C-alpha cells in the first residue's frame, strides 16, 4: 500500500507549512514551498533566489512564533515573533505566492535590539 502525502492547497496552508518546516530547520522541506526565483526583502538586506535565501537561513536558524495570519487571495501576511539568537523580535512577513509557490517574502521589524546586542558583543571583545 502506498502512502500519499498531501501538499498544501491554499496560500495560507503553504505559508504555514513553510514556517513549520523552517522552525524544524528542515530546509529541504521548506524549499518545496518556494520558487527558484523567490525574492526576499528585509530590513537588513535582500536575497535574489531561493538558493541564496536558504543558504542564509541555514546559518541563522531563526524560529517563528505566529501570532496572527491575514490572507488576501495569494498574499499571506503573518505577525510573528522571530527568535534571533535569543532576542524575540516582533515582525511582519508578507508572503506572495504564484502557482502554489512562494515567490516573494518581505519582512519588516525593528532591528535595534539586534544592533544593540552586536554593539555590546563588539565592546566586550
């Protein structure tokens, strides 16, 4: 008997499955939900292409705690807290899908706590 694995159907299901895979650091699984040409735009930089994005994510190993989800057709907006090296940073992520794949991620947050931590680490040597 063959096991059938169902893929997400809606934009919301796709984004939530992507976040779940990211939280498990299962980047191979997360990659299934993105297009090759995916573009990431964030406060600290941009990445063109899924390969560049996942290369960074494997180093950063962020964790997301979703607080709220909004959906408008193929756009999904998440309000979440991102665990960035022990700093829980409130953020918004806007995910756009085409043909069932994430093609764009835009994330905004206040980077000051991260910059403050980096400055303290620099000062302490």
